[in-house]
């Protein structure tokens, strides 16, 4: 009996010893695993921290651990941008919309495309970015197609909008860009200058088309005129806020950069598509200053070009891609203030 108890004792003891050995082994393995996890995590944090850098033009200023801190700091200054370390894309910037680069170096930024492209043409290796450093809208190395003809559906201004050529041409552009909107919605939304027509002697007082649509767009029985590029740009930005590009003031050939990429161009011309005689113009006095006008004002959507001709959709006619001699159309466009608007494709 005593011998049996002794055997049981040693069996139990051996079992406990073996269990302790396995427990200690497992505990060491688990501890080592957790230790490795912490070591690897600490190593990763030391080697690959996410750092946000602030630059002024081409010069590094300061780095931050969070994007919010970097932007809050950068927001105090002009001509700065924020990017993540070891990447090229800007996260935030305070430049004017049109940003000029030369050989991948910042040169200047501008509020208008016409100013930017004027200086861009001074030297080779220059590009114009729009809103960020990822969206090139003009480059001196860009290959412009010799001819372009876009298939843009025609929208007629009549019968609802006998003076609505500007918003109807905009409707054609927006629909071609994939934005479903009709001319009547645009006619309702466009800014209006409600100054009534009056005459005192040889002076005419009326609204300013740079401020909003002047007169009655819906009926020829009442006085009316039209609208220029500024209000059209503001309206277009409601539908394409980060894509609308006002080309007003640039050279006529600069419009081809956009047409070559497949984007039609809204433009102000006249009903003859040729330069008008000076007798066709008069001066109005408006609440915001004098303005030169012609009752032959018209707006179209340019859809293409080739060596001799410019092609466009005229909202007064159902025919698509009407053509006019390039030099004639250019002269009319120049005379009407070089007014044009297009867009950049979405990324």
C-alpha cells in the first residue's frame, strides 16, 4: 500500500513538472512574440513616420506630423503648398488658379489664363497647371492636332429664348461634358442686370452685360441685349467648379489647346462671324460704368478647326458644325473682346 502511494506521488509530481515546463516554454514564446511586435512597431514608427511638409514656392519651410497642422500653418501664407513627404502631389496650396512651371520648378501664379499663357510663351520648357500640380492645361511641348471636329449635339435657343444664345451655347457645352441641364434652367439662374432702358438726349442708359444678362431674354417685344463671359463663367462654375477655365483675353490659337483635347469652347462673336464696321457699335452708360455694345452680339460653341476654317454650333440654326473662315471668325472674336470659356476634363 505504501509502495502504491509512492508511485502515485511520483507520477503526479512528474506530471506537474512537465506541465510547468510546457507553461514556461509557452510563456516565453508568447512574451517573445509580443516583444517582437513592439520592437517591429517601434522600428516602423522610427523608419516610416507620416510627415507633412510645407513649401514656399520651391523652398522647404517646415514639417508636421499631421495634415491638419501643416495646412493650418500654411494657410497663413501666400504661394505655399503642403505635400506628404516622399510624394509629389500637393495636398493643399494657396496659389492663384493658373500656376506656371519651368522645367518642374515653380515660376509664378496668375488669376487669369490669358496672363499665365502670355508669360508661359516667353521660354521653352514651361507648363501651366490649374489649381494643383496634377492638372496640366497648357504646355509648350504639347502636340496640337492639325484638325479637330467634335460631335456636339445642337440645342436651339428658339422659340423659348430668342435672346438666349449665351445660355443655350453653355447648355450645349455642359451636356457634352456629361452634365444634364437644360437651357431654361440656365436662363433662370444666370445673373441679371435689371437696370431699365432709358434715353436722355443722345445718351443710352441700360444694364452692363459684364454684370448680368441685360433686358428680356424671353421676348423680343421688350428691350434686351445679352450677357458677357463673367456671368457665364460664374454660372458654369456651379456645375463644374474645379474644371471651368475662362480663356478670355488669350490668343485665338490658344483655344485650340482645349479643342485638341476634346473640349469645346464657348465664345462670343457676332451674327456675321466677321469683323463689323465701327458704325455697328455704340456706348451705353450703366450703373457700373460705360460699356461698348453691338446689337449683332452672338454666342456660339466652337467645335473644331482645320487649316482654313473654324467649326461651331450656332444655337440659332439646327445644322451642326457650321463653318466660317478662320481669319474672319478670329477677327470677329477679337473685336468682341476675345471672350471664351472651356473646361478641363475631370481626373
